[in-house]
C-alpha cells in the first residue's frame, strides 16, 4: 500500500483474513456459501481497508497465499460511489492501479472477468431494459449476467463479491418475497436465468444490520 494503514485498519485487515481463510476453504470444498461483514463507522477508511485486503490477496503475505488470478467485483448502487472508490483505491494501493481498476460500462463484453483486477459495477446498469443485461447480437456476445456466472463457476473461491454500502437494497417485501428481489439481492439469493448465488461475499457498511438479516439463512458468516 502507498498509504500506511492505521493500527486499527491493519487489525481489521488481519481479522478479515482470519475470517476469510475458513470461508474460502468451505467454498473450495463445495460447501456452503459464505459472507463476511466489514462493519466500521463512516470515516474509518472502509475503502482503504478493503483495498488493502484485496492487495494482500493478490500478492500474498505470511497471512494468506498469493492469488494473482483473483477477481473482485465491487458492487454499489450509484455510479458516483464506484468512481469515488476507484479513485480512493488508486491513490492508496501500490498494486492496484488504473490498469487493474475497471469500470463496467454499457460496452463491456467478456466471457469472464480477467484475474488480478477489481471491476466496479453499479446496480443502475442491471435493469432488464439495460444494454448490459439484455442486448446480445452483432455488438455483444455475453450479457453481464453470463460474465458473472461464468466467472463464478471458473473461479470459485477466487471470485470475491464486494458489496459497498451493503445496507442499501436489502429491504425485502414480505408480501412478494419470491419475485420482488432487488438487484443486489440477486447476487446473494441468485436469480433464475441470470446468475447463481455468489459463493464468497464481503459486505461493507457502517450500518450492516439489514444486510446481516438478508444473508441470515442464505449464507454462513
């Protein structure tokens, strides 16, 4: 990291790795899906902490073996959040520069995500009428759902979904719970014909209670 972590940030990274290692083993062995929550107050540097975790996963350390082919999908509900996070990571990380930080735009078209990168995606681009999710033909070979599903299948415990501000998009309509999933909930619960539930999730939030409620019963944490 270019930015030296504060003691409490370094301690948080250490704790996340300790939680992540058994979660990864469970996923690698075909067990239950796993979710880890990074709960920290506003202004505590959650983005920097998450960037430090991603960097350590990629390059390895005495705490975790290197995974240079790891893929990180950074999901938020606003384009501005993605851009803010990208700039913050670029300024803080010595491993993750502009070439490794990719905004997924409407022209994105790949069978799988490339290893060693963080991809930033916002839920506003994932409606049924959006180019990323519905347009295939001369200009697109893969929908974003296919890219995500293919990567999840190929990478297993090397594919990390990071849900930024994870308390957003978690409210469940009790009257129609089966069909009224928010886009973010699709990543946790899966969505028939689109994506499977993602096996390894890191939820980042200052107020994680609703996210914890969502994943309760869906994944282990």
